C-alpha cells in the first residue's frame, strides 16, 4: 500500500514538474503577420517576431514554449480560464484590464500608422480623414483617436488587417489606421499602398493571470536580459520593425542589424496538396462535434417533448420555459456562457465537450418542437388502443407513438443537422480549430480566400450530402412500412 501511494505521489510530482517545464502561450495566427503566423500554407511551423521573442524568453527561464491557438477576441478570457499561461499578441500595456491580468515590461513600441492608396491626393494626414471612411481593426485605441479628433469620420471595423488593406486597395475605404509594424510589413507587399502619418504610441506587453506574479517577474527579468545582451534588438531588426518609439525602448541594447531580411508575404497562391490533409483533419473535428451535438439534441429534445405533452401542467410549463429560453437566446452567448461563465461556479468543461454540449442543448429546443409535432400527428386512438392492450404509458410511447413520429420528423431533423453542421463553426471561438477556422488560418496565410473557400465549401457539401441521402432512404422505407401496415389493416380475412 505504501508503495502504491509513493507511486501516486511520484506521478503527481512529475506532473507538476512537467507543468513547470512548459510555458503555454497563446495568440491568434489568423492574419497574424508579422507578430505570430505560420511560415507557409502547410501550417507546419510558427514564425513572427513575437514568436521569436516568446521562444527566447522561454529558453531564458528554462521552459519549453508550447503554442495555443485562440481567437483574438477571447484571448484574455481564455487566459483567465487557465487554458494557457501567458498571451503575447500585440497586447497594449495598460489597456484597461489591470484588475484581471498582469502586464510584463514592454518588449516593443510603435505608433498607429495611417495607410492610403498611392494615388490618394485628398488625405495627407489623420486630420484630413474627416468626412472619409477609415478602416480599423477591432481596436478601441484607433476608434477613440479618430472619433475624438474627427466628428464626421465614418469608421469601418475589420476582423483582420489583410481584409482592411484589400478593401483600401479596392477603393471601398479611403484609409486604414492600424499598428505601425503591421502596416510596415504589408505595405509594399500589397501594391498601390503607402504610409503617410504616424500618431500616438503603443507599448506591447506579455500578459498573465493575476495569480502568476512569479511568472511575470521571471518574464520581466528575461526581457531585461534580452535588452542587455541585444537579442531583443536583433529579433526586431531581423523583421525590419525598428522605429523611433522602439529605439527609445531599446536604448542601451547592443544588438546588430541582421543580414537577413524579413520574410515576405507570397502572392495569392496555395499548394492544395499541403492543405488538404489539414482540411481533412479539421473536417473530422467538425463532423465529430456535429454528430455528437445532434445526438444530444435528439435525446434531450425527445425528453423535453414527452415532458411537455404528458407530464403534469407545472412540469410541462417548466419544459416549455426551457424550450422558449433556448430558442430565444443566441447560440454564441450560450457558448460563451458554458465555456467562460460556468467555470466561475466550479464547472469547467474541455473545449470539445463544451462545444458539443452547447450545440446539443441549443438544438434540443428545436427538436423538442419537431417531436411534439410528430407525436401530435399520430391519432390519439393509437395511444388508447395500446393502453387497452395492457401497455403502460412509457411502453405505448416507446413501441407505438415515437417510432411513428420519427417518420414525420425526419425531414426537419435532417435540415436541423445541416444547420448544426454549419453552426459548429462557432466553436472556433473556444480554441477548437475546426473546418471554418482552418479555412481562415490557411487563407489568411496564403492570401487565397477564393480557391481555399471553394475547397472548404465543397468539403461542407460532401459532409452533409451522405446524411441527407440516409435520411431520404430512411424516410422512404418508413413510408413503405406505413403503407404496408395500412394495406394489411384494410385487408379482409
């Protein structure tokens, strides 16, 4: 027995040591250049100046850097939930989250750059943007600067910088305001664009939960060491991201400019042989979530329908309330509540489980109504006949009512599965890389949204088609059985 407990304690100690030896860091690689992005469309190797920085920091503090993908909007909630140890993704020092997270010492500084088309004559500074349309990222700083100084500017929000700069190049907006290092990386690689103005200053920090004071102290010492030995300056110079703000931050560094130039963004192209295995793997994730989510929806929906129809009134009212609440609230809010809200009361679900449960519960409200309509279509006399034959209510439902109801609900059930298959793309917001998220990652990396979009659309179609065929086959045979039963019933002996 003592040996058994000794082994348990040893296992726990090894796990703790293993966790201490790993630095889990998160970022969003979708249009993440030059911060954090993949080297090519195969998504085999991460690169970017923040990738270089965090790997150097991890080496200094004696840990192995392990990357965790998450959507930019939920990087901080994921950090607070404990999905990873730190976030490094252009997080501005003192950006209003001081109560919930800790900021490291800044590792990079830049201003906001105003980008226009090369043939633009009207706009020559930010002040000239009044009565113009300006694109910005999901960044409160850019919006505040524009709206505070310009009363008639029209602000358009974009999910990533490539979409914003493409719209600028196509003439849909007059200018784009975004972080200087992003503008400097893309301008020249996307034709007919130029930077004309730089305003403000932003300093980037690594962030960690409030409980990680020791880790942040280690990171601060590592950043100081990188400034002192010049390695931070070398990384920034490697990516051609030096600027006046950064020079002040790095004052005293001894690094030298590297001979290598920053990696370039390729022309819109993609090698489909490399990305098809990635799409296949992501399609398996999508299919798994969809099938299991639909299974939960059917089982729970059937239970809700039975309770609504056959339970006492006060219980039936409770089931109706649940159905109407689930149908009346957005799926995205339910997903965030399950994944980020429930841990506040001690219920922590893995991302895959949280996605399946949320989709299943949401669609259960629709399946409950489908089952109710299907069971209502069965003549009431069949229930009475079953009871007269000695069956109890549960046996009557199981052997008589529910099997027949399935024949009526198969068409809407199939439609709901196809809708759930498409709604499963929302789980990418809780760190799951499924088919739609894989499309975003590969397309933003290769800048080929057209070709990869066609491939992904075809995969979704091929995933859903077999289920549609199976449902039609089952519906046809159920109708045959029903017609055969009706003919036997009408036959005279």
